C-alpha cells in the first residue's frame, strides 16, 4: 500500500481518533465512540481507503523532505514508503 496520508494529517487523525475512542470509556460511554478506531487506524497506518478510491493524497509532492535532490533524513517518514 502506498501511503496517501501526510504527516500532519496522520497526527490529526491519531489525536482525533484517540479522543473519539475515549468517549467509549469515559463521559457519555456511547458505543458510537468505537468509530474513533477508523481515524486512529488510518493515522497509524498512513493509508486511507477512501483517499485511495478518490485518488486523493495529503502527502507533499515535493518528495519526502529531501532538498535539492538529496536523500531524506534518517528519521523522516516518506509518503510512498512502506
């Protein structure tokens, strides 16, 4: 699977997913809160099925954080890498 969720999008999905999922255990304790698993999982994996179906990608097109054709830094996470 080619990544189609950029780093900022991933962080926001993880935070939102964890917050929504927490409502299954605290607060309203609604079973609907288990839907928070979806953004949490897509954030952790970096791939979103609806994005893939629609041809959308929130990854930067500049090329994985490398500048002037150099190699990406060791700690960076590249879109398109597994």
